[in-house]
């Protein structure tokens, strides 16, 4: 984690203070005047000042209480540990992604090699079949043992069509 970046505890404190400030904002004079129309102007002014002081005091007390509870429960230390753990997990993910990429490269390479071996085997079978057919054709051309040659030619034709299909 970037040392200059705020940690989880800093973010928690800022969020709490911001939320408490919104909740404990003193109301305006106009709101007090509308809420207490039967009071005199002087009474409404004193009430307004009293509400403002109470809100400020409550705000300060709540923030102080929050800080004390956080210190007692060691919230900052716990959140720092969470930050450290989170950072470690992010680093582990990067390391595992690197391993995953290497594993994928190895699997793809192995699959390609297996496919090449398979295709090489098929090519050899087809070449052997073609050579046998050529030999039989040569025998037929020479006219030697026509019955045996026809049978061999038929077998080779069947074999060739079976390989092609």
C-alpha cells in the first residue's frame, strides 16, 4: 500500500466525523423562529444560541467518545492488519496469475506437440497406404497375377476410402 495513501482507520475517522457533523448541525434561526412562534424574539434568540452550544458540545463529545472506543478496542491496529492482509492478498493474486499464465503456456505447448505427433502418425499411415497402392498399380500395369492384383487393389481402395472417411 502507498504509505501516503490513507489507511482504513483514517477513512473510518473521516467518515464518522463527516456523518456526525451532518447529523449534529445546528439548525438555522429561521427554523427556530418557525418552530417557536409563540416565543418572543429575545427568547428565540436565547433558544437558538443554546441549541447551537448543545449541538457543538454533543458533536465534540461524540467524536471524543468515538476516539476513546476506537483506542480501547484497538481499531486502528486491527484495520492496519486488514490493510496488510489485503496488500499481501493482492500480491499473492499477482504471483498466482503469473503461475497461471506459465501453466497455460505449458498446456498449450503440450497440446500443440500432441497434435503434431497425431498428425505425423496419420501422415505416415497415408504415405504407407499410397506406397502400397503404387506398388499394386505397378503390378497391374505389368500384368502379373491379375487376380491377386485385383484383390489387393480392392483391399487398398477400401483401406484408402476408410482412411479418407
